């Protein structure tokens, strides 16, 4: 992508406040759920799906940029998060439930189709929504997490074999109540540490040198910084802390507890490929994208062409970590708007 083109297409960033006059809030009935959405603008629908541990606020920059460019941008609090209902049963958080929420949300908004954009866990929802319902999701953007094909063996069995006696947060999250007992009383430390440690602001040697025993806890691998990085203001942090002090982390943790269930439920679709236009955006300081060496795109990103029949590009942002849409909003917005503009040209 041309740097000049990106600069021309990206509108200037405005308020980062949760009280932005451009962004409106309401509750929408989505099947059995009362779902909170933040929305801005009018035009073709762009659905923005956040990940763990976040909420609609992760998309504050994109909501305003998309509205300014002539789109109706909608960022829900996903199932189990923020002001959206959080069903109690673990099995209520399967991928079929999550994709179903986004499909049902389209109907609640009076729309037949949308471009779906996801980050982190929201990226997995977006990829699967495009895979399973290409009639409703006309294009997909995955951020930070590439498309994950179905594994040949149960995911947690594979993870246990890979890590042996070492700590892996996904396995730590599997036992109900265990991570909640650690994280719920320490929501401020959790959000401050998690947002910093997974960002491009952390020391590049942190993950290279991290080797925790199986008995470790989640926050043992996190860095609680003396000062917040420039991309995360105290007011930004307070939005996240306020939400998770109120709700706790169980809703988001339950998404992780469905890895094996998703593996079973999605078996009939194992040989499908994403057929709609697709874009991947990630940070070059994100170990999920590059691995701990931060050198280049990792194997999963390199294989995107194998699983996406119409991959329009891979945008890897220098210096950005896992939270690319917050750490590098100008670059993220420019890539997203160029992708959307290309879709619009095809429909005119």
C-alpha cells in the first residue's frame, strides 16, 4: 500500500473519549441477549468485534474514522463483556453462539450484509463468520490473529504436548473459577499489565526470556509498568478497569473454555476456505503475529493465502504490538479504509 494513499484516505483522529459526540450508545435485543453497541455514522455497515480482555472502547478510533468516511460503524460489547448479557453456562460461549450473535445483530440493525472486522478473539469470530455465512458477511478483516484451520487433534491435547511442564495461559484458563479468583480482585493490575505487556511498548526480550512453570499464575508473566505508554491514557485505562471491576473476567474466560467444544462443533466445516475478500492487519511487535523473535510474519500469517481465496493484503505495522488499532490507529484506519474503498469500487 502506498504511504501517500494511506495518508490521503485516513481522516484526522479526534476525540479518544468514551463521551465522544460522534459515538452513540444503545441496547439491542440479539436473540436472547441484550447487547450493548457503540455506533457512529451512516452508510454501509462495518461490524467491529473486540477480543480479550476488552470491550467496544477498543474501537474508539475506528468508529470515528469509519463514520467520517461514510460508513455505519458498530462496535458491540461481545457476549459476556461490558454491558452485554453474560450467560452463566460455559457452553453458551461456543463459536457457533458468537457467530450467531453477529449474524442476529445484522437483523436487529435492519441489515442483510456487513463487512466484519475482528481483533484477537474477535478476529476468530470474524474469520468464522465469513467462513460460515459468506452470504451475510461480504468481506472480512482479521487483526492480530490470522485464520486458524481446524487442528487434526483436540486443541488442549496439542497444547499440553507442546508445553509439557511449562505454563500456558490458555490451559490455565480452562478450570472454572481459577483465573477468576486471581484476576477479578485485581482488575486494575490485570488491565494495566495486560495492555502494556502485549503491546509494542514492552521490552523486546520479555517473551524471549519468559519461562514459567506450570504452577504459575497469569499475572506472573505480566509487566506492570511504572508509567503508562503514550498510546494508553489514564482515562483509557479507567474505561477498561471500570468495566471489569463491575463484571469480572468470567465472560471472556469462557470463550477460552470452548476451544475443544469449537473443535468438535466445527468438524463438518473443516475443509472450507474463506471465499470473501479478506485483509489481515497486525503489529510487527506482536508475538502472536511474528513469534517472539519479532522478525517477520509468522507461519500462520504466511499461510493465510492457503485458507483465504481472495486475500487482498497483509499489513504489518512497524512498532505496534497486539493492540494495533489502539497503538497505531492512523496506520490501522488507513489500511481498513483502503480495503473498504476497494470493495466499494467493485459494487459501483
